[in-house]
C-alpha cells in the first residue's frame, strides 16, 4: 500500500531526513528551472532578438533617411522587445555603412537601411565596394519617393514642355544640375535627357543646397532631386516642381504632373529605402522583422508623418523588395551604358 511521502520522511532519523529533504529540494529546483527555461526565451535557445538591434545607414544625422530611420526604430523597438539603435556611417558612396553591416552576424541583430542609391553602385563604379543584390538579403521596403525636375518659379521654364522646347531651340545651351555623379538623381537626369531627346548638360554639384542656390541664381536651368530635399524652397514658392518621376502623382505633390502624363509613356523612376540584413540570416528572423516593419508602416500616425516628410509608405514582402533592388540595378547599369558615363 502506497504511503504519503511526507510520512516516510517524518519517520526517518534526523540526519537522513535532512539529506532526503535536500535531495528533494535539488530535484524540485531542477524541475522548476527546466519549466522556466521552456517558457522563457533565452540567448541559448536561439530566440530573436535577444539583445539590441542595430540599424546602420550611410547618411549623416538630420536628413530624410536619418529621420525616417529613427521614426521606424522608435516604433519597432517595442514590437521587438529590444532597443533598436540607429548608427550613422556616411561616406564612401555608402560603402562604409554596407561593410559595417556585413561585418555583423547574420542573425537579424544588424540591419542596413538599403536605399535606391545603393542600386547605382554597379553603374557608377568600376569595382563596386559591394553588391546590393548578392551581399544583402531584403527584409522589406519602408518608403517610396519621387524625383522631381525643379526650376525657378519666376524663370522661363514654368513647365516641362517649356524646358524641353527651350532646350530644342538652343541645343547644348541649357544645363540640369544633380548631386554626385552616379547618384540616382544624376542617372535619372540622364534618363530624362535621353527620354525627351534634348541636348543639355548634366552638371554634378556637391549637394542639394548648392543646386538650389544655382537654380535661383540662374547658373542652372533646372535640377533633379527629391521634394524632401527642397521642401522649404518649394513650399515658399521660390522653386517650382514641374514634373515628377513616378507612374502616378505623389500624394504629397498632387498638383505636379508625372513624366507619363507629360507624354513619356513607360517612364517610372521611384526612390526608395528599406531594411536589409547580411546573407545567411534565417528566414524566420527575416519574417519576424518584416512583420514588425509592416505593423509600423500600417499605423496611421506613421503614414501621416512620412507624407509630411515627402515620402509614401511602402511595406510588402521581402521578395518584393528583392525584385525592386535587382530591377533598379539592371536599369541604372543600362542607363549609364547608354549615356556613355565613365565609371569611377
């Protein structure tokens, strides 16, 4: 007949009773530890994330990429259950940030803000410092933004058609400014030049502020850049956006016609940014990051803030971002080859 365990212990001599109680205590502790370990994720169990997540970007603080990265990090951190730290590593055509991200372990704790400019590396460099298609795995797109052709509001080119007409009347006399050679803006200007069949000079400048000053001063007839970069001058009426590059009008520039509306069917150039990780990152980790990214993008307040900054929320699958990156790499290589641009 089975007797209660506590009665057996009570009948034991004092020393044996203490030994048996100690043994039971150890057994109970091991058992409880095992249960707790099964219920609580730990570093050894491979749970993600188990520490702070780094988001590296190739831009200085204060710009559009930095602002959107920090907005995203602030909102993704509670979903991840870990801090999300933004690290600014500008320079070297995005190579510094990309290489820093590639040095991270492929476990989802190191992310790169991959941008449309990274897709021009193969078009711009003889020996690209990294391959945005092969060297990174896509997580998902954060935002889209158009490029725009901008002229002086009180100048002779109030519309794209006026700019084209003047360029054809004075071949080789007009000029369009962009930022660095090989940038998305620079290659987009070359594509606009080829698409509209105008003979103009594409002039690279150090930065957007210098471009704006040159257009306002009459040294440039137009420039190609983003609304975000020129928001204050456009909103104040000093500069005018005459055309946008996307397939449909931007929600933040509803009165600006597209290149397609202006008669150039098939013209569709979109700037973008999104999250990427080193290759070899587990699919389950990428799926977790993608899910949280889409949750943030789906929030009305976040979407509103992006529109205020001059961008439209993206989202979607990792596969959709991967296709976007690969297609842009191929497109800009073709544009650079057709324009006869010398690689750096």
